[in-house]
C-alpha cells in the first residue's frame, strides 16, 4: 500500500491508463484511496488482505468512490472457494 500512497501523492500520472488498482500488504489509507478516486474517476480500487501464509491475499473489498474519504477500508470477503476464519 505504501507504493500506492507514494504514487498517488508524487506521480499521479502513473494511473493515467490504469483501470483497476489493487492495494495489498498493509492497511489501506482511506485518504489516499479517496485522492486516487478523485484524480481518476471510474478507477476500480480493490483492497486485498492476506496473512503471510497465503503469500498474496485471501480477501478482497471493492472500495466505492465517495464524496469524503471512508473512515476505514474493510478487508473484504474471502475469494471464491477460499475459506477465511
């Protein structure tokens, strides 16, 4: 997520052709997600979560655009055919 924060702040042009952005690795920054959605209306932002044992992510949450930053970004629901406990 730190990379998404950095690119949103310092190099927003990096998202000019991006249609879907995934956040994975640490808690999503509501302020940066909101800023990205304001800079690129229509971009799909998905928050992924997974413990180190899964080596990538086990849950996802599509983050809907809003007028104000979300208070928190949920970790979402398990991927298809993948349990989460």
